[in-house]
C-alpha cells in the first residue's frame, strides 16, 4: 500500500518557511486554488515575502488569470528586482494578456540581467515575431544561436522567418542545422515544398507542419507550454519531444 503524507493546516505556530514549503507542495500537486490561499495566508503575516508573491503569480498563471499573475509578479519584482526569471515570467503573462509591448520590455530586462543566457534572446524573438517585428526577431534568434549554436529551436524558427522574407538559402541552412541537431523533427523539406502549408509566423518549437502533427494548442496547455518554452532550454526540448515523439519500434 502507498503511504500518503498529509500536509498540516496553516497556523500561527508554523514558521513562514514551513508555510511556504507546504504552499509550494500544493502548487506542485496542481491544487492551485489551495496554493493561492496558502500563499495569501503567508502574505498576511509577511507582506514583503517576495517568493510568495512570485509563486502565487505562477498559480494564477496556471489558472489563466494573467492580470492577477502580472500583479503578483510585479510585487515580486519590486522586492527582488534583479531576478531575471521574474521579468521573464511577467513578460510571458503580458504576452498572453495581449500586451506585447510590455512583454518585450520585460524580456529585454531579463536579457540585460542575464546577457549570456541564449534563451533570453530566443524568448524575446518569439514574442517579437508574434508582434510582427520580423527583423527584430531575426536579430534575437541570431544572438541566441551565437550564444548557443546547438539550439535546434532557434535554428528552426530563424529559418522560418528568413523564409518569410525570401531568404531561401539562409533558411535552408538553418532548417538543415535544426534537423541535424534534433533528428526527430521532420525533414527540412517540409518547410519549403510548394504544396506545404506555411504558418503566419514561427512556432515555439517544431516546423511548419506542426498543425498536421498535433491538434491546435489552446487554453491552459498553450499557456503553460509557452511559459515553459520561454523560461528554459529544457522546456523547449520537452515541448519538441511532445510534438515529435520517438516512434515505437
């Protein structure tokens, strides 16, 4: 039989640290309403507890309450202004809330804090492309690749943008590089055949035939996926593996 561990209810006898650990456990278990209640309880005791604002923001984000998430991320940033992830996560929430300008500003701040982190530029490139700044997105993907030449996603998305602008030779180079780095992606020819359906812009990972491989991503899955892909390299990889799993032998 499995042993279940029950978290104690919050009380004044629990330290802030213990309350915080229990609240995080609720969030990790997917019980976001309970996590929000728990973080709120902590903030009633310590209104300057930055990590509780941030983690409550994450819980709101998972519920697609983007405005509330933005408010909490802002409170966390006010208390810990040099945390690049706080700016990055608020930028993603801004993007999903239809506020691209603010999103790019936050992702720029994250890149300033961590200028050697390739994914700060790749994430900003993704949002710039969605906002219609194709040339700006290309520059950011190029910077991301300069910092991390093994990033298959950046190569793929850069190729798609170059293809949109008619730079077919450069696009083919990056498609082939992406395919070499991650052979689970379909052949680069799927980007360039005349009969292939091309999207309006780059996707967070995977080639232009994604819509034919998987159903359209919407709602909570899209929100969490986008957050993961804009936050870390592992997130990009996991999303790519979801889209193009290995075939069973």
